[in-house]
């Protein structure tokens, strides 16, 4: 299933899929869609499986709804049992509260949920190089792909440490599943603590990420067991809410965002079919169109350092107040973990005026994708916009500087969601609209829907 979007003459790009993989399919004039509904596909796959076909070898068939209309017609065997708003529920503006009351801690289930026979729970110790590599390998071979199985996220091992070992992390929230027979790591779900403000309420939550089930173990309802188990392990600590994002639609997104892509290395992106040459454009003109200057424009923009942390804490904390969904950094240590530059992981820059005051911040993280089955190219190097504050310059200038810096670091593409103030500058900065949504979700929380511009929370 492909949704093509041309955007201001830029190549259309983007595949329907979490976190914004993309490639361009110009299907103007492609006529009516003839794709099967997710239910049809699921039934077919199930019939094949019952007939003894190894369905894990089938291409990545999206059986889960990718948009709200598809989702409204689906029945959710697992999600209908969970404390989340119904798909068709319109929450009024004055409602902003938990769905279920907190369970008294002595009433939280003490035993882990049961896995299918032959599998067992196993925390993944990310400080153990071998276990970190096992998680890296599980994800690099089995994590999120685009609908056409051309690209797959390739989170690096240092990135996984950064994203999962935030201050206050807990070993049991790096929740793995192993096969008894050979001890292989076959599934994972991660939780990290994060205080999140939703409208006017500040709530202790976890962020859930890196849910992954090995391809050979798919469609066997292991994911619901992982989700129930991580919920239990989080509830035991007195936390009853979570935030997460996904490319699929389940009940019920608080916001539906969209990735946009800014080509930095158009030749390569076209080569790997992430994007395509738009009509009436030559390669030479396309390369010229996306060419960026060597030097940033904002005065005194430089890499952020440890000594900037107290000022950046104030600057960002204050800026995040304008959004309806935003993280609340508890202290300097938490902010430093999120933003202090780590080569190949996270890049942060600040502008300092002549009085030594930090006025602006811009950051992005590095998330490459494996290019599957291409002879020349093995990976796309993608930078993803993270937190920023345009204090003394325009958002447009600051994000243009981010493009220049990412280009200098040899990224091939710069991705950003249409949240915060981003959408306003996309066309001027030559971003093209992607074709998959990224849904934002809150677990056990009910509140009015948000526009992407109300979102100030960026997950990895
Ligand atoms: C208080 C604390 C609360 C903490 C928990 C908060 C909730 C956290 C929620 C998790 C946030 C994760 C954030 C991220 O990491 S988003 C990234 C998710 N990972 C991938 O896409 C990687 C590639 N795919 C896989 O590894 C598997 O396909 C996964 C593991 C995704 C599903 O495995 P499998 O394909 O073998 O399916 P199944 O037969 O076991 O299970 C089918 C059921 O699972 C529901 N499903 C499928 N995908 C997702 C999804 N991305 N979020 C929520 N639910 C999902 C699905 O609707 C169905 O339920 P229902 O339709 O019948 O109702």
C-alpha cells in the first residue's frame, strides 16, 4: 500500500511506517486503489499458516491499520481490553485524566505473565557488551521496516544505550524473551521513566519503545504478553501511565503526526529509491536544488557542552510550556543525558550571545536504516530533528542551520515530524511530505485530541 505525495515540486518520499522511512512513489494518475483490507490480508496469512506455509518468509504485509478510517472498522482483540479511549470516542476539552484508578501497590500482580512454552523472560543487561549486541542484532534484523521491505531501522548499540539507560532506568524495564532451547533473544520491549505534561497535568509516566518480536515468532500474540508484562513491571513501581508512538493505528491516538524528509544527498536517496527524481527535473538540477552552504548562519552556533546544561535546562523547560504534550525534565542530569552530544547518536548545538547567555538550541539524533538488497548502498544515514528552541533567530533559520550541520556530518537525509513549529518552515526548507503517519499514544489517559503543532514530545 503506497501513498504518494508531491510537495512543492520536491520529490515525494516516505513510506507508511513508524518513525518515517520513506521513498518516493509518484502514483499520480494511478487510479483507484485495489489493495485488500488489513482483515483480508490477515485472514489470507492465517490460511497460509494453517496450510503449513512458513509465513515468516512472506514480505512485510501490513495487516494492521495504517489510518484512522481503516482502524474504525477493526475490532481489537487485545486493545479493547486495555485502558485506552475507544476508537470513535471524542474526548471533550474539559476531560484530562486517568481512565483507570491506580491499583494499590500490594494488589499489583506479583507473578510475570505466562509466555508460550519454550520461552522465558530475561532482562537484557545493556552494560554487558554481549547482551547489548544481542539486542542490537534482534532489532537490526527484525525491527521496523517500510511497507515494501526496502528499509529497516538500524539503531546502533550506543544509541540503544542512550535511549534506554536514561537516569532512573531499571534493569527489569529492559524486558527480553529468550528461547529455552538455545537461549536466543527473540523479543524485547523497553520502558524508560519520563515525567510528561498533558495539557495542565504533569504525570509520572514511562515511555515505551523498541517493542520487537522476531520474524519467526510473529502473529502468535506474543506482543500483547510483552505489553502486559511491561505494564505490570511499571505498575509495581507506582506508575500507571505511558506514552508511545507507532506507525499503526490502535485505540486511540492523541495525535496523528507526519514525517517530512529533507534530502541532503539526493543522488544516493534516488539511487536506493528512498526518493525519486520528480518530473521535469534532472539529477544535476536536483543536486543543485538541495545544495547547502558550508557555514551556519546563526552567530556563535556551536556544539553544546556540559557547562551549558543549567542554561539549556531553563531555556528548553520554558519553551516546552507552549505545547500541550511535552516532557518535563526533572533536573540537569536528565537534560544532560538527553542532549550532551554523543558522536553517531545525538548532536546538539547552542547559540550564545556576547553576554554569555544561551539563546538558542537545536538538536538531532542519528538513526540509520539498512537498505535491503541494494548492491552499492548498505545504509541510509538519517538525522532526526530532536529538541530545539529558537530564541534569538527564526525557526526557519535555526532549522536551516541544523540541515547545514547534518550535511557536514554526512547524513543523507534530515527527517522531522510536523510537530512543534516545524510545519510552517517545511516548504521553505525544501522538505518533502512523507507518506506514513506516526501516531502518538497515551496509555491509561483520556484527553482531547491534539493537533501536531501542540506536540512538544519527541521520542526516539
Ligand atoms: C503503565 C505502563 C504501561 C506500559 C505499556 C503501554 C503500552 C505500550 C504499547 C506498545 C508500544 C510500542 C511502541 C513501539 O515500539 S512501536 C514499534 C513496534 N515494532 C515494530 O513495528 C517492529 C516490527 N514488528 C514487530 O516486531 C511485531 O510485528 C510487533 C512486536 C510490533 C507485533 O507483534 P506481532 O506482529 O507478532 O503481533 P502479535 O500477534 O504478537 O500481537 C498482535 C497485537 O499486538 C498489537 N500491536 C502490534 N503492533 C503494535 C504496536 N506497535 N504497538 C502496540 N500494539 C501493537 C496488534 O494491534 C494486536 O492487538 P489487537 O489489534 O488484537 O488488539
